[in-house]
C-alpha cells in the first residue's frame, strides 16, 4: 500500500492512528503523575480527531455523536476529574519509579507485532482502506494491559485501564464505524461510573495504607496465617 | 410483556428508592418487598414463555426464550431468599458497628442494583447490552466488596475491580469482532448485535474472525465465571464482602457470565463448523475443576474455601457445555440451578456460623451442632449436597454429566472422578471439626433466620429425587436451542 495513493482523509486517519499508538508508548514510559494525565488527555484528543476523520470518510454521521462523547468524556471530564483527585490527594508532583522500563518498552513493541499477526484475518476483510488501524487498536488495548501490570501506583493503573478503553473504542470505530448507538451510550455510562468509583477507591486506599502504592495491597493469599 | 418490564422495574426502582431510605430500620423489609415483586413478575414471565414460546419485545431490545427464562426465575428467587437472610444479618453487622448509616444505604441500593444488572443481562437481546450489563454488575458490587473498609476488603475490592475490568474489556473486544463479522452478512447498522438476527446468520459469518472473537470472549467472560487462571479475584471478593453479597455473587453472577459464554458458543459453533469453541471450554473447565479442588485443601478462611468450591463447580459446568451433546448440556443446565441454590444456601449458613463464632477463620469455628443445631446441620447437609452426595440434586446433575462424558470422552472421566474425590476430601477435612465437637466459650448468640437455607436445601433435595415435568420440559427446550436436539 502506497501512502501517496490514498486519499487525503485516509492519510489523515493513518497518521492519527500512528500517533495514537505513539501516545500509548508515551503513557507506558511517563513517570510523572500530572504529565501522565496530560498524555492520557492527548490520546483522547487524537481519538476524537480520528473518529471525526472516519466519520467524514465513511459518511456515517452518527459517528459524530461518538466523537462528541469521546471529547466530553475522555478529553475533558476524566482528565479534569483525575487532576482534581491527585491535587486533593497531593500526589500530582509524585514521580513513579518504573521497574525495568526498557524491558517493558521492548515488550510493548512485541505486543504491537503480536497484534498485527493476530489481526491478519480481520484486516483482509475490512472495507476501510486504512486496514492496519485494527491492529493498532488491539495494540493499544494490550499496551494498556501491560501498563496496569507493570505499574504500582493506583493512578497509573487507572490510566492504563482507561487507555484500554480508548483502544476498544478505536477498534469499534475503525472496524465497524462504531457500535449501535444504544450500546455506545451504555459503554460510555459504564466508563463514567467506573472512573468515579476509581476516585472513591483512591481515597479508601489512601486512608487505609497511607499511600497509593498497590504493591502494599498484598495481604490476601492462600497461605495459612 | 408487562411481566418482563415488571421484572426489570422492581429492582431498578428498588435501587433508586433504597439509595434514599436504605438506612432506615425498615429498609430491610422494603428490600424484601422489591425482591418479592421481582420474583412474582419473573414467575409470570416464566409461565408466559412456557405456554406461548419465546417473547421478543417491541424495540427488539429484549428477548426471552427457554434458556434465559429459567435463569431469570432462578435469579429472582435467589435474590428473594438472600434478601430475607440479609435483613437480620446486616442488622447484626450494624449493631456490632461494622457498618454505619451511609453504608447501609449503599448496601441496600447496590443489592437491588446488582439484581437489576443481572436480570438485564439475562433478558437483553443485544449482545452489546449484555456486555454493558455485566460490566455494570462489577461496578455495583465493587463497593460492596470493600464495604467494611478494612485493609483486606479494600485490597479485595481493588483486585476485583482491576482484574474483572481488564478481563471484561477482552470480552468487549470479542463483541466488537462479532459485530464486525456480522456487519459483513447482515444489512442494517443497528441490528448487527441482536441475538435474534445473529442466530439466523451465524453459519455465514467469517470463520477466522469468529474464532478470534471467541478466544477473546472466553478470556473475558471466563474471568467473570472464575475460570483458572483468571480466578484470582473470586476468593478475595467472596471472602471480604458481606455474606449476602457472597451468596448472590456465587449464585448469580457466575451463572450469568457462563450464560453469556454459552450464547456466544452457540454463534461460534455454526460459524466455525468445528469443535474449537467446545475444546477450549473443556480445557479451561477441566483445569479450573482440578486446580480448585486441590486449592480447597489449603484454605484457612471458610468463605474462601467455599468460593474455591464455586470455581470447581463453574469449571465442571464450563466443561460440560464444552462437550456439547444434549445430555451434557441438559446436565449442565440442571447443574446451574442446583449449584446456585446449594451454594447460596451454604453462604447464608456460613454467614450465620461466622457471626456466631465472631470470625471466618476455620480453625476457630467449632462445635456448631452443639451451640446452634440449625446452623450446624445446615452446614453439614449443604456441604454433603455440594460435594455431590445422593439424594441431593447436585448428584443427579453430576451423574448426567459423567454419563455424557463416558459416551464422548471416556478417558476424561478419570480426572473428573479424581477431582471429585480430592474436592470431597478438601471440604470434609475442614467441615467435620467445625460442626462436631465442643463449642468454645466465647460464641455469641445472634438472631438466626434459617428459612432461606431450609427452602433451598429442600428444593435441591426435591430436584435430586424427582425433577418436576415442567422444569424438565424447560431444560429440554433450552437444550434443543443450544445443541439442536433434546434428551426427552
């Protein structure tokens, strides 16, 4: 596939999806809590533009509603809520120590390859000319998962979780031009409630163990006490 | 039609109302009233479906057939009996100062909210809404797991939230893939996730995509079913939350997640034209069954122990649905009922036992038959029932499953029998000293309401002795839907 042979909007979509993948890696490597939230908002913004681009390519204008939901939820509401929470908890200047950062990044790269391999049967069927965006969306989901596994701070894990959700949304947009509207609204509602509950949990964890290091949540196991 | 909306309306209205008045002394009665309403409505719905066949609602949003209607009735019933138990149990927890007014409100509201999400997940026709409802079930229960706000319960809540959240995201990816595959064969953007539509076109959907989708769905919903190795959240969430919640988690949530998985298997099978989905389920099921049986031996906490028993039974059911013949499927459907009734009865009993002993640690609960015969005998009988002793219903369903296994995969009976023996030993080595022997001095007197347990155990006994024709017909219809032919 020659990039130059694609139409302008398709090139825009491809570029945006590459940037979304890049932002996933940025999230993986970002150690400062406030920058992490900014990067997450940036990913949401890229997702918003990608959705707009696909809406115009495909002519499916109900995608504009999804795009508006993304803008409202993932660019504005969630980042603002998270920022308020970290300021209240006084951890916005904290710097997290990453465990084996280079290994995690390499593993992330491996996940991208894996996603391309797994999504081969799908990409062959896709109507969109920007086919490899499906592989990218799976990679974003898996990198979000990697982030949850490799991080210790509760805030970073939540951002990994939300970034997975971004990947899922992107997958729905690029493979099928979004889910049916009732499902999309339901998912948006679930995400909204989830982020509020995460906020509640931050305070509970903080009150109980004095910090947000989920490493210290390690009392439950199978060994007799 | 009205019965369907009423079934969903009662728990929804209950969640809203109890969010306001859940701390009142009478809130426990209000809770029961809403559950009674939902149960009666579910009963009417079941009668309607039984006599008139499947119902599709006007907006195509809900679809009730033989498979989900009996689970709806079961859910409403277990919800009702658990709410009866929950009244005195939570009053006692409030009296000893473990929860305050605000958390009582949260508890009551989320109890109804959870029932609502379960019923919505079962009755919906849209596989996307199914996902939304199961995710919402996590959201409603996550604050209940951490209700006591101890270090352990917050840890359990966080684990539950993250593991189930990540797991269920995989299921959403699988659902998106199914939608993608269906968009190729089904015209109409909005209809591509409707079960009634998908079912007709399943055979034409793309093989590669459906295989990939099923793997993601198995991982996703399998996390919620509690399949090993995705089970870590389950024992924690069951042991740290309030006991009525453990009862409904074990009795309802696991069933509903398995229901979702089986629905997708029904789509994957014709699309793939081979036994891949079944083989995957058999593998995961057998692994869960065996590992959980062994882990039963290592437990120190009584609720953790029984949650491993739940993993074991869910593994067995997943295995049976994986085998896929009419007999195995019939057995698995029956096992869903008897497991759910028995396990929720056991959790209710365990809740009473741990209030009497003031702890959940197995080695400190002793002599229950002496100090409180009703609780002691219920625990013993419940354990006998769950371990698969005749004449209880679990024996019947396990017998059917084993017969089916011998027919299709004779050599797999060996690990199943070994697994049952291991699990039996694991349960009884812990239960025997808890019910027999001398009670310690410091046991408390607590208000005990054992009626829910007696009713559940009586039903399980009844199902073991004679399955009523109505139920057998029902399960047979569901079996025909799932595998194409019945057993009767």
